[in-house]
C-alpha cells in the first residue's frame, strides 16, 4: 500500500490537516477582540451575539459592531474554539477548549530544572 502525501512539505495528509487546524487556532487567538470574546464565554457560556456585544462594550471597552463581532465568532467557530446552537431566532455560543488543550499537550510547561510540570 502506498502512502499518500500532500503537497505541503511532504507531510502526510492527516498530519497536514492537524497542522492546518493548529494554524487556524493560532490565527483565531492572535486577535485581542477574539481573545476577549473567549474570556467572556469562559466566564459565562451560552450567550447570544447581543449579550456578547454588550459585555465586550461594558467590560472591555470594545465598541465593535454586531456584524464585526459575528465575523469574529465565525473565525472562532471555524477554529473549533466555540460551538453554537440555535434557540429560536437566537444563536447561543459556548467555549470549546479542546483545541487549546492540543497545543498545551504539544508543548508542555517546563520547570526551571528542564523537567515537565504536571
């Protein structure tokens, strides 16, 4: 059986997909507004777009339009950092930490002694 390779640097397709998923996570958390949205969802899950906009304005001084916040939420959802569910006309948003866990497992925290912290 012959191995299949992707064009991207000779990585196997499965490994290239995992790499691309990590790149999406890094890009998603690179933006301070998206990090603030994640902070709000960690503090209180199941929020609507309207609730998130209000909390971003009140707590973080971020005065982005609803459309801009919706676009940020789309990026976060595409990266797997949030999950959503429709409830009538509203869309509720929850934090999903598993992509960040994969990053932490890849590069464990090192102590001063060079050993891994548990």
